[in-house]
C-alpha cells in the first residue's frame, strides 16, 4: 500500500510549509491515472497525521477528470478510464494528456500561540 508513504510525504510537505502553525485543512488533487486509490489514501491519512500539527486537519481530496488524446484522429476528450474508445472515431490507441496528478494544492493554517 503505497498510499501510506504518499500520505506521510504529503504530511511532511505540509509541515514544512506550515512553519509551526496548526493546519486545519489540506487540499490534495488526485487524477484518475495517478495510481492512488482514494479509499486506501483516506484510510492511511489518519495514521500519517497522528501526533502532528495536522492531527485535526480536514482532508479535501479533489478528484479531477482525466484528459485523453486519440493518436488516430487527434481528438481530445475527458475520461476516467484508460480502456475506452475515442468517442469521435472509435479507435483505442489513446494517450494521456492529464490525469496523473497527485499534489498538495493548499493548506489552511492557524496560529498555535
């Protein structure tokens, strides 16, 4: 389950950027082709934030649509499935334009003083 190591890495990044302030919310963007399972990440998150300044932070996991390109007709279209046909020409030779993302988008913090 690589989601735990991703959660720990995201927490470390958040802590570096929070600069000692309590984090109340973390927004993370996840594409459908990132290889990250939403349920596994949500399961790993509480363990990753335990005993940190993120221990009560709300997690917002934003799932984006993927964007594919047909190599046959060059049509671009949204899809969350890699195994699909081009809606324009019905070919299956497709490439990923976007959807591999997995990144921390934002933090909400408050002073702990």
